[in-house]
């Protein structure tokens, strides 16, 4: 028994370092594989999302190295970026066509948000309000209207009734320009919806 216990002790003394070293190597190898196949691709996707948020560039694609679940995730992400890039380009082209269209209009055209903040306008609107486009963009149409409360109530009623996508009847309003001169205008108002927020376009 003494010889047996001695042999067992010797064997354990040899096996424990070898087994420990083997186990350590297995853990390190698994860690490297997990990092390479899962963590690094996910980190790459996260970095790409941050870059897209900051730059708005949807053209750069992520490399797809495998057809496993991570590869499918990267493929779906690339497809999403391509679709977002296409829709963004279409939106920009549509906005550019709209801007060119209103610039050709012979009447003042102003597009503003629910709170009255001016988003788009043409040169005729500059002449009517007596301010440049840079000064008017981001300003509020309500501050130029003498019957502002009546006009605001009409907008609120239109929003509450859900009248978007149509052209309303022509109404008469008094506009006070930057120089303080009062001008009576006929206004045709159309409402549309941009996501959750209504948007109005007024032809004066």
C-alpha cells in the first residue's frame, strides 16, 4: 500500500501540471475563437453603426467571411445599409426637385412644421417677408401674422381632425413683414405628414 500510494502521488504530481496546462491552452484557444468569430464581428457592426450615425454614409459594407449566424447577421446589416442609402438618396432627390419647383413658383411658398418653424421657402417668400432665406429658415411663421391666434387655432383644428394630404380652401390673412408693413394675402394651405409630425405648405 505504501508503494501504491507513492506511485499515485508521483502520478498526480505529473498529471496535475500537464492537465492544468492543457486546460489552460483549451480555454485560451476557445477565447481566441470566440473573440475572432463573435466578438470582433459584433464590435465591427457596432462601430459601423456609430460611423453611419455620425457621417450618414451608407455605402461602406462590412466584410462577410462566413455563412454562419454571424455571417448572416453581417449580410443582413449590409442589405439594410444598402436599402437605407437608396431611400436616403431618393429622399434627397425628392427634396431637391421640390425646392426647384417652389423656386419656379410665382407666388410665395413656405413649408413649416406644426409649431410654425419654417423649413423650406422660395425667393418670393423672401420678398414678401423682407428677409433672406438664411434669416427666415428656423424662424416662426406665426410672428409675421397679425391674426396669429385665429391661424393657429385653424391649424390645431386641422391636426385634430386628421386632415392631411389635401388642399384646404383659400383664406385671407394679414402678413406683417420685417419692416413692419402690413400686407393682405390669400393663402392656400396644404397639410402632409412626415412620420409623427404634421407639416404644412402655404402658398401666399
